[in-house]
């Protein structure tokens, strides 16, 4: 038997090189969405295809598989060596999945998704679900094939979910969501019945873009985004792009007469960015240097955006600054009025515009529908009717067009079935982790009112960021908070915050 | 013997893939000099090293060599097939050079250059030639070793020159430069003795950066730079970066109280960009889709910058626009005064700030010195004295510090000995090509005064850009103008233009 330590180091060297090559893909993607000239698109897709092919060959190379087999049987994979065990567990997990997929199947599905996305853009523009339907059908077929090839214990949907939230199952998530759902509907109804209303017009005044950019960057830096190791650029659909240590880039979109979109967008992406900036550099390219899951990632963006960024205390710090930056828009506006305006709750049709309370209902709706599609309980052609019916049940309104309904999101057209739950999981993890931070850090929220965000960032760095992928998400939550994931902390947080605002 | 056509296609496929991978390097380099955050430098150098290693392996792969050998002996390399013959000639030429260099030697020289550049930065800052001297010595040693490994007929300097201006020789260039040099010195002296002087202060007024950017982009678009297939960004040391078809990026640096630097810098880089945008897309990745040489490339930037951009006729078109863009700075300034100001001739110490006449003397000085270093006639420690003496002989002044003298340029510290002549060659080619364009295009310069630059661009596209590397530089000049390279067109152009301005 070969020396396991040597094999392990060879494996890590290979994956560090793979990460470097992936980071070249990342910058091509970042550039495509920020600065690439229009006519560069053909060349860009050829560059991307070349790197994807090279990466696939490297990641599925037989010597990776044989090294992993050696290591799985070695002491390095045992509980006595938790760090190497985590690396081996996660690398083997990805490898075993990848090699189950025939290359032709992957290439065929890539083509199908590219076509479906193009058609989806057109279908959404023209409100033509029938146009998209055959593509949606094919995608569901392929995802069901995928589940069969990858394998699953209880539910084919688990195999899909696993790509975005490794180890999560329909059963576990479904239980949390089911309990959460009814309480959310009740809370939204209470809020709708309240006679107190914020003045939302405060937010739709003149907010000059250059000033928004300056204020947004100041706020991002205040919560701990490191601009010496990152940037802020403009794009159409904001994202956070991480090349690697020292290079984490966030993006936003500015509206000259709407304040919240860019400001909270920047804080949200900064949350993702702070997580990536806090990953241990020495493990870059290996699971121990990577983030846990999409859900845990989203917990960081949502915690900073909502639990910190939209908090009463943070605006004690930010509001005087906002007044200085936007003297015209905020003349005569009180801190309380502003705070209420940025926290208005109102059922709306579009997920990405939803408030903290109803956002989760948008997600639960998609989760229930895509599960039904994945297990064959719902047919693709039934999606519009099911969407509208469920929307009314959950949010009390329903869309008059599919463009504002089941065609609004890009995910399904891109084959991303199983992705949506990670958004609500992010909120749930965030609340549970934030409550724990509050119990461990004295004066946490009071600090926000003085612009002191460092204790939270340090706590998160120590408890989450520095660990990389050492634990799966469910286990991490248990390790950090001492309890399994529950909807209780989030519903408690929402009831407290919005109960006060809406005087429930 | 294998089917030559098949082998040829396999070879081109390999090189098209190599070009795609190189274009990933290009965007990493572009990003590093425009947007990369400070802390990203470590990751960037690892990404660059990875791609460089992968590219080296691909370019020097044995099957490339065996394919080239097959093709060199085939009909595809004969005059009957000029296109494939040019591709095979150039690919074999690069390959044969590369495989002569031991890998350890290349890696060692890479380290030496990196160190020398760091030391050079410090030496220039502190005016400490002695600090840089040992590094310069080592670099000269390595370049002399390089010449021996690559081989040469007459002069070791030819092997160095060949990297930047393939096929050029010290003898040929030296003859042209020698004749040119004396005439230039005489012309500069005549100008110095003239009693007529422009008012240079016109150019050092308030020129707001945003307006400069707008005007510069308008001018770049006017001469034919395609912004749908390119961009303009800001950087410290401006450059043009070509990813490939549809993606050609130029950069500049703005000074709020100095007009010419950014404006003519943009026109200069646009000249490079227009060349690259005009290369035949179908040959991307092969010599037929590549530019001829650094000298021919520079001829395009200098032609657009000087012969067009600083011409009397172009400013009939641009000056009314400049007045509208900069009403404050240009109040009471006449078109003639402005035209004279942007064409002031005055001996100066710094190459990159030199005017059209004296610039060539800066280059000839470097050419003579670096040749003497390469053949062992001059020792590295003698450079400062030789520089200052030659400077006085050519330009009538001499630097009081090495920072303003022999330490001013980055080239030698980066191992680029043999590069400088391409700058003066660019001017010489430009003049000869521009004179030919003038004789073939009716009303060429009159068109500039109406903002009509398309005929020149179309002529250059047809005569030069579309041909890629079909001809070497010297041959191209002969094919396009019917004559070998001569200093006559440039000296005639300079005498005419500056004779009128300075009333000689």
C-alpha cells in the first residue's frame, strides 16, 4: 500500500491546481457580466468551453479516483484526523458523483439547458408558457434521469437537492418548511390587517447613483468587506464572484430613484464576500478552504443584509450618514420613518423584490412545486395553474400573467431544480446562527448602533469561515448552536421585529 | 507519409486551442493592470504561472514538432500554397526557437528578470545605478547565452532583435538608422534655432477627466475603433490588450491639467486596436490571423497618433469639437495655435514624453547602446557615461541623474534587449506606408478635415490587416509600397510638417 500521506499531498496538489484553473473560469465569467464588449461573446463561449473540458478531464482523471480509493481506506479518512477526513470525504463525494454521469449525457444536457434558457428569455418576454413547456419537460426528464444515475435513498428530489445543499433531504427540509409555512402565513395575515403603514415614498426619491455608490461602499467596508482584497462593480443581475484568496468581487445595480435595491444588494453581496474573504487561505483549492453549501452561503448574505443591515440599531449608525449623503431626499425624514420604510412587508408577485417575511413563502411555493415535478406528482403543463393557486393560498394574491408568475425565475430553465430551498434555508440558518451570536457576544446589537460590526464578523469567522467544509450544513448548525435546524429562531425574529413595527 | 492536409488541420486545431488558452492569460493580464484588487497579486501570479506552464507544454509538445516536420517537406509549404506556406513557416520558426532553450534555463531567466525588475524600480526611484548594475550584467550575460543557443549569421544582436522584429538584422536596420540619424540631428538643430515657438501653456489648463474621456472615445470611434468589439479603461502604463476576435481593449491615463497625454494616448492605442480588430477572424490562433511584428504594430499606432491624429487636417475636424468640450480651456485659442501646441518639438530627457522628431533620436541612442552591450563592445558599468555622452551628441542636452537617463525604461530589466528599435521602425514603416496610402487614395488628407477616416482604415485593412503574418515586415513594406524600407519618407514627412510649423 502506498504511503497515504504522500498520496494525500499529491491529491491536494492536483486539486489546488484545479482550483487555479477554475479561478480562470471565474474571472472570465465576472468579466462577461461586467465589462466584456458585446462582440466578445463568441470568443468568450469558446474560452469557457475549453476550460470546462480541461477541468472535466482533470477532475475525473483515473489517478484521482485511485488516490481517493487508497485514502478512503487509510487512517487519514478516520475520525482521528478530522481535517484530512473532511477533505477526503468531500473530494470522494464529488468525484463519485461526477463519474456516474456519462460524458455524452452531460454534453447533451448542457446543450438542452443552453437552448432552454434562450427560449425561457423569449417566453418570459412574451408571456408564453406554451413556448417554454417542451423545454421544461425535457429538463425535468433529464433531472429525473440524473437522480436515477446518482442514486438516492428515499426521494429522487434528494439527489437534486444534494447538488446545492449536500446531505440535505426532502424529508428533513420539508418538515421544517411545513411548520414554518403556517406560522408565516399567519404572520403575513396579521401584518396585512395592521392599520400601521410605512411611507414607502421616502425610498423613491432622487438618490444620485455616484452618492449611492460611495455610501454603499462605505457601508460594505463598515461591516467588514475588505476592498484591498475585493471590488464593487456594476452589472445587470448582481452576484459575488470569488477568484480566490485576496480577490473577491461583488456587483450591484443602481436605480437613481430607488434607494434600497443597490444599498441592500451591496450589503447582501458583501455578506457572501465576507464569508469568502474569511475562508482559510492555506486550504485554498480543497474542501477545507471552501464554503459549506449554498444555504450556509446565503445565511451569510441574508444575515448581513437583513438581521444587521435592516436592523434598528444599525440605522442609528447609518441614518445620520444617509442624511449627509442625501440631504434632499431625506429632509424631514425621521430615523424611525426611514427604518420602517426599508422594512415594509407587502405580498408581491416577484420573488427578488419580496420583503423578509413573504420571501420565504415564495421559496416554499417553489420547493413544493419542484418536488412534485421531480417525483412525477405534477406535470409540467400543470405548472401555471398550480403556481397561481398556491400563490393565492400562501400570499393572498396571484399573478395575472405567467411572466409575473411561473416564468419569473431563471433557475428551472438552467436545470437548477433543487436550488430554491437554499434561499429559505439561508434565512433559517441565519436566524439560528444570529441568535446564537447574540447569546455569546455581549452587547452585540448595541455595538451596531456605534458602527461596531467587527465582533459579529470575528465570531462568524471563527465559528464558520475558518472551518471551510469541515462539517456539512446540518451538522455545522448543530455544532455552532447546539441544536438541530429549526424554524423557531427565524419566526421568533420575524414576529419580534415586525410585531414592533406593525404594532401587532 | 501521412496525409499532409489532415496533419495541417490537426496542427491548426492545436494552435487555435493554444490561442484560446493564451487569451485567458491575456484577460488575467488586462485585469491585473486595470481592476484587480491589491491583495489579488499572489493568486494572480499563481494563475499566470499555471497557464504559462500549460502553454509551454502544449506549444513544445513533440507531436507539434513531428507534424511541422511532415508539413515542411510537403507541398503545403511550397510557394504554390502561399497561405499554408506562411502558417507553416511561422509556426516552425517559433517552434524551432523554443525547443532550443533548456527548460531550466528559461525558468532561471524568468526568476532573474523578475528580481531585476524589482531592483530596477528601486534603483530608478533612488537614482542608484550601482544597485541595478549586477542585475543588468546578468541579464546581458543571459541574452548573450540566448543568442548563442538560438544561433545567428552575422551578429549576436540579430538573435535578440528577431524576437521582436522577426527577420530583421542589425546590418539592415543599422544602415537605415545611420542615414536617418544625421538628418534628424540636423532637423532638430534647425528647429531649435527657429525663432517661432508655440504656446504650450494652452495644453496645461483645466481639462476635466470625464470630458477628456468622452472626447477621446469619440475620436477613437471616429478613426474606426469599434467599441462594440472593444473597450477603453484606465491604467497607469497604457497598453492595448487583444483577447481575440470581438474583444480588443485599450487603456489610457488621464491628467486633469494636461490634454495631450490621454487624447493622443487613446489614438495611439486605438491604432494598435484597429489593427487587431482588422485581423481575419477565420484565421484566429494561426499566424495568418496574427500581426506581423512589433514594428508593423507600432507603425499603426504611430500613424494614427501622429500622421493622422496630429495632422493639420484632422484638427479642422476635431478642433471645433474640442472647443465645445473644453470651452474654458480653449477660449480665445485659434485652431492654428492649438495645432502648433500639440506639435511642439523640444529636446527632452524622457523618451515617452518626446515629440515626433526627437523621439527617434531617443531610440537610436538605445539601439546603439544595446547593440554594443550585446556584442561585448560596451560594459554594463559604462552605460551611464555612454548614455549621457551620446545623449548630448544627439539631443544637445544630457541628464543630470540616471533616473532621468539610463534608468528610465523598464525594457532592459525585463530582458527586452532588441525591443527598442521597433519603436523607430514603427515610425519609419508608418511614414512609408502613409505616403503610399496618400498616393493611392484620392483626397486622403482632405477627408480627415471632414472626419472621414474610413478610406485610410479600409486601405490598411486590405493591404496589411487582412494578410496577418503572410509576409515578414521588410517584405510587406516592399509588397505594399514597391520599395524597400527607407528613412526618406519619414524624414520628408518631418521636414515638410515641421518646416511649415517652424518656418524653416
